[in-house]
């Protein structure tokens, strides 16, 4: 599998580190309930199909990426900078 870093271009998967669900980009507000933080930290879905994930270009520019990948086929559908997600 290959990922295309927006800063470095197409690279082998071995340069990247999977860091978890892109759900982590939507941190609850500081005044959120304990239940909201529990869900944020512990509740994950494991979809069969497109899934938004966080990856880091660990052996390259070290940038954080939001990758949408089909979990059934490992086809990468979209790659963007994590800091731009939700804009």
C-alpha cells in the first residue's frame, strides 16, 4: 500500500504510522460531560468500508494526515493534512 503525503508526494506505507481514528480530531469542549469524554476516548466503530483515520508521516516530514481508507480493500480514497480537516 502507498500513501501520498501532501508535502512529500507518494511514499511506501512503511514510512507512515497509524495513529487511530480521525474521531480524535473532534475533541469535546472543556465543559463537556464525563460521558462525552468517555465516548471520545474509548468508543470506536469498526466499519466495513470507508473509514477516516489518523496517520503520521513518521519517517518523512512527520506531518499528521487524515486518511480515508476502505477497510475491506485497503483502497485509499483521500489523504489530507489533519490540521485542515473540518475546514
